[in-house]
């Protein structure tokens, strides 16, 4: 029955197939649409599964990268104190307007540039260019400075407008403030924005393009300690770059504390004394501890204010420094080479004693000049002048009066007019001078040191293509001619004389401590070498320098209640003027107390006479140090332990 | 008792339920997507969710009213409605409000009305009426050409806005309607050949600069990661990072931290995919498939060609918009500004769609009862 029914139904259904039933056709077409629906959603589902299930992990990471940014935490720069705990630097906030190109909607670039013009006065074109450049760079997330050194009012006004300026941020960064302006600049140096070359070299050490670092002085030489260790923080940001919250933090380790060997009080006094004598010209003074080589004062004039370069560089002041013929940015105490003049006689004298060329009783007739006949034509006479006529002088008299003739004999000898005095000769003199550290850098922990020059025949041949003459040796004996040296080199010579032959590597930093007060770099004197000169011979030189202050050429260095030993120098430089007289550098180098040396000083004035202008300054510096009121002489202890960091 | 003239009063609850569920799904995503901008929905009436719910209420009322109205009434009205909607499109071009460089809406009583949304439904009715009137001559080239003209006019008008996405909607809904109306396959093939020949020229010459840029950036969004490519990349990241289960409602980092742009309109699907994951997206797909199948069921059950074609037209443009919108989100389709039906924020689209479903319910409910086939 069922079979029959089926059969009949099929037949009935099959009939219209020859003449299509519109209803069946419609159903077929609607089924096509159903199929289209299914195919469409399957296609969507497949692609969705590809994104969410197959590649889900990859996109999860990208979503995290999107909102998480690792930003460096710049550590608080280490502070610097003088040897008595006087704070010399501070960190103060500086505001700058920065943009993060990645956070600026492209369509709003112009609008934002206009807004910044209204608030900051920065030309919109400049801003747009910076943004475009950053967009195309490798790291569109790196903040680009639009304007730095904003005053607080502007910074706060900008802060209020930030919600309308997506991608704009206010960066607050600590900058150095030098508490004592011009007094410490040549020791401390300054900090400044990292430049592209420095950044390329220091990138691996965690520096960022907008970083600051020490550019000169202690700020530069102790950069690795002062900087500290940058930290990192992981922050969540929204699409406009606003910080939502900090997720993780690896705090920065603040910079270490640097304790200078400088005595701020003495440094200040030295600056004042030198300023009076320098008359706006170049001058320098260095005070050194005789037993450790620590520098207690280092002054170079004219100087500059380190604050000029902190934060936003004061362009006008910078230009003024550059235009000053006396080069305030150059450290005249270590970077400038001058003829040392008669203070070089410390070297000639001790070398002659040590080599047996002279004894204390070597007497030479110093009658104002000596004559030397030409080697090939004896009728030609060369005349070598002294600054005065003295008659017969022994070693003490020769040093004390700073007789040039006496030292011509010691260095070059004299073999004419019936005399036969054998001198050191250039080679031995040069060797001693180099032992004393001249002609090479002292290795002081400051930037830009110069080496000076100790000449010899080979050097002259190489430099001028000329042979060495006796006259060259005579000039060298009195620190003239081709000899040049820096004040720091010369004070070191005097320190070696005073302490009996120890040549130190000078230091302006006593020690370095970490933020907890633990000493990292201890206060240990660094000895360059022991000079090959006997203690007895140094004692003779010390006595002779004492005599010079007592009754010789350096009596201007006499002060009451303090035995000072010293040596003056007056070195000609440049070409003789209209009156046939050259300008002279004034030098004084000395130490005190003469019988038990503790402190040495070297004073240099670009123009002046050693015994008139430089000697009193040196004496007043020593006098101040030994006689200043007790309250000013704080114990040479260090600053309090665990100095608080900002 | 004349059974033949008694309406069945059938109401397709599944169809209505699917529409309401999709609208609710959309409201939730709009809530999440606007949290970053608006915070939690205070009582403020201007909040996007409040507005969307208000539109939904208007739409449901419209749907219920139209359910009761015999859809055959639209037959005589079709030309008037069609001409009025074209006038609306012209008005948009002349005096419309603009966003992102194209004019797309007119302001009526402070509300932005997207004329193209209304025009879609009116064009469907016009097209259905035309094919129904010419059922016997449907194979003729003349009928074929006029039917194309009916969709071409509004399509050209929206292209001028410019809104290429909506223009495609008109062409696609024609295709769906024409297929069911039974036009000659040869004619359709000829039309396709014409399009294929013209397409390169259109892309090179006619398409607005922004369209060409969109296509080239769709192919390589990394070329401009912070500009136009930003949306494409961020949507892809949002969706992909949602994984199987999603990051949790209102916990999508991409959405809440504003990495997604236009996340309550064109990119609302990305919000759902990020926060509710693949599972949540499948629920959405299920609701759409249900809705579309129920629309096709209406077409299958319709008494006459007019009703059937309306149902097919509505179903076609919904399907196309869903496919294009989600396809843009998941980088299957070049960027085209088409809203996700029922889900995207926007009153014109939602009300029009719910009203259109009311017409479909009417088609179902105003069939003449037939006890048996004679």
C-alpha cells in the first residue's frame, strides 16, 4: 500500500517537471540564497578563527605591546661636596614640552602645531617638521623636544591644555644647579644634553636621546659615578599616550656622591685674591696638599658660570664666553701651556745638585750677563742677560736671587774667557724635567689637560729642522725658550721639592660614596713616581727657596707668623713691543710652613712680574689657609654619611 | 465562511527575537565601547546607550505597527516612497551634514537622519513592486534595464556623497531581488561582463582618492601604521587578541584604552570579538544566520511576488552589510563604511531595519488562509 502511494505521489510530482512549476523554481532560488548565507558566514568564521584561534597568541602580544611601554627612569644625579661637606651642586626640575609622534593623530598634526604656537610661540612649521621626522624614524614613540627650559607658568598653562593636545607631554627633568656660580666652574665643569655622537657611543649604557651628561670637569670625569643606574618602569598608556598606571617598576639607583679634595672656602678666597691681581686677564692658581697631591683650590680666570649650560643653554652668554679673547671656557690651570720662567729653576737646581754639577758652595760670578763667542767666528759674541747684576753667588744666592747667569752655568756650562765650568747639558736637564712630570699630562681627574713641552735636540730638529744650540740650553735653564708648562704641572714640581721627591698624580676628588654613604672610591694618594734626587738635595732647594722669601727675589711673599719658601718667575712671551720690551708672565710657586711643608701653591698671572704681582698672591693664599678663623677651618672630615638624595 | 480572505495573523517570534537579541547585543557593545569616552552610563539621555535604546523602542513600535498594516498598501505607495527617498538623497548632497569628508545625513529636529538607510528599504519596495507588476515580462530586456535603473539612481546619489559602501548595497540588493524575480541568467551574465570590463577603469578613474588609498592600505596597513592603516591594524589586534573566550566584557584593553577608533559604529564587531572572543562572535553569527533564514522563510511563505521580493531584498541588504562590515573588521574586505545591522550605533539604520522586519511580519501575517491546496 505504502509502496503504491509512493509511486503515485512520485508520478504526480514528476509531471510538472517538464513544464517548470514557478513555486518550485522559487524554492530552488531561495535555497541558493540560503546557501549564500551559509557560505558567507563560513567564510567570516574561518577568517575569524584564523585571527582569534590560530594567530590569537601573536595578537595578544601585540595588544600588550600596544599599551605597555617600557620607559627609563633617569636616576637622580649624584651630588658633589667639598672636602668639608659644603654642598656644591643641586638638582632642580626643568620643564620641557615634548611630543610623541606615535600618539598624534595624523589629521590633527596641524591643529596641534597651531596650539603649541599659541602656548609656546614655536613656529608651527618647525613643530610639524619635527613630528613628521619622528613619524618616519625607527622609534616614533621617543619623545621629541619642542621647547625646553619652560618657566613654571608656561608649563602649568600647557598642562591645563594637554587634554586638547594628544601626543603632547610635559617632560620634567632634573638639571644641575651650581650653587656657587663662578667659584667652582673650572673644577666642576658642567652638564649638558647628550649629542648624537655621545649618544651613539653611550646608548648601550642606558642613555636616551634626551639625556644629559657631564661635559667637562668633575661632571665629565666622574660621570660613571654621578649618573647612577637608570631604572625602568612598565607603564600602561592609552592610544593618546596618556599614562594610565604603572605596572612594574625597577627603580633607578641614584648617582654616587662625589667628595672633592677642594676646600671651598680656600677656593673662594683664592678666586677673590686672584681676581684682584688678574685685572680681567688670564690667571690661574693651584693649591696642593704636599703629602697627598690633593688639590685644595684650583682657579682659572676669567671663568664662567656652569649654570649657563644646565637646562636650556643661555645662548647669549655662551656667545659672550666664546668671543672673550681670554677664553673663559678654557681651564688656564691645566689646559693652557705657558713658559714657566724662573720657577723652572727648581728643576735645573735640584738636577745640578744631584748630578754633582753644583754643590751649595759652587760660586759663580753673576755680573748681569755672559758672552759666548760664535763657534765658527769667535769675533761674533752672543750676549745672555741676567735680570740684574749680583756679583759672586753661591747656590743659595743663585736660587734666592733667581740669577739667570748662575743657572746658565749650571745647565749649559761655560768654557770661555779662562773659565771651564761643566753644566748639565740639555739631555740631562730634559731628563730631569721629564722626571718632574713636565712635557706630559699629570693625569689630574679633570678634562682637557695639556702636556706642555720639554725640548731637546731631536725635538728641535724635528719641529724646526734646526740644530740645538748652547743658547737653547741656557734658555731652557731658566724656563724660557721652548719650555712650556701648565700651572698644575708646576705646583706638582714644588710639591715634590717640598715633600722630598714624591711626584703625585693630582686629584680634585677625595672619594666617591654611594647613596648609602659607603665609600666606593677611597681616598688614596696616587704616586706617579719617586724622583731620583736625594733628600739632602731637596732640603738644599727648600732652604734656598726659604732664603728667596727671606732676603732674595721673593720677599714680597713674606707674611708674619708663617715661614714660606718660594720661587718667583717672570717669563717673557710674545714679541717685544715698541719699547723693545716683551710682556711677561708672572709666576710664584711656594710652600709653607717652610720647615715642615704641608701646602704648596702656584700662582700664574698672564701679565705681570713674579716678585711684584704673583708672590704676594701666593703668600696671601697660604696665609689665609694657615691663619683663617678656626670656625672657617672645618675639620677635614667628610660630609655627613648617607647624604640624602633628592 | 470565506477562509481565503482572512489574514493568518502569523507572527514570527523567532525573527523578532533574533532582531531584538541583536539589538541588545549591540547596546551592550556600545556601552563597553563608549566607556572610555562617557564613563558609566549616567542617566544622561545623551549617552550613546540611552539613545540607542530609545531608537530601539521607536523601531520596535514601528515594527509592531507595520506588522498590523497590510503590506499590500505599500504597492500603490511604492513610487511615492521611492521618489521621496531619492529627494532625501538629493537633499543630503545639497545641504547635508558631513563627517570624514563626505555628506551623509540630514538634520531633522536635531536628529541626524541617514537618508541612505531609508532609501534602501524604499528602493527594495519599489523594485519588488516593479518586478511583481511585470511578472510575465520578467525575461524581457526592457524590464531588466528598468529594474537596474531603479537601483542605479539611488546608488549614483550615494556614490556622490561619497559613500561607496552604500552604493554597493543597492546593487547587491538588486541582484538578490532580480534572482528571485527570475530575470534571465543571460542578462545577469551580460551585466557581470560589463562590470568586469568597467571595474579597472572605475578603480583608476572614478573611485574617489580616499577609496583608492583605502584599498592600497587594506593590502598593506603597515605602510601607514599611524594614519589610515591604524584602524585596520588595531581592529585586527583587537579581534585576534580576544582569542577563544575574549578578555571579558568591558575588559578589552584595545577598546577601553581607545586604540580602536569608531568602536561603536564601523568597528563595533572588534569590540565584541575582543571582549567576548570567538565564542561571543559565534553567538552573534548564529543570531544573524537565524534572522536571515527567517527572512528567507518569509520569502518562501509569501503569498505573492511583491511580498516575496520585499523579503528577499531586505534579507539581501542585511546579509551584504553584515558580511562587508565584519569582513572589514577582520581584513577580508577593503575598508568600507557600512554599519553592522542592528548592532552598530545609529538610529536611522536601526529604526529602518526594525520597520523593514515589521513589513516582513506583515507579509507573513497578511497571507490569505488556505485550508488546502486546490
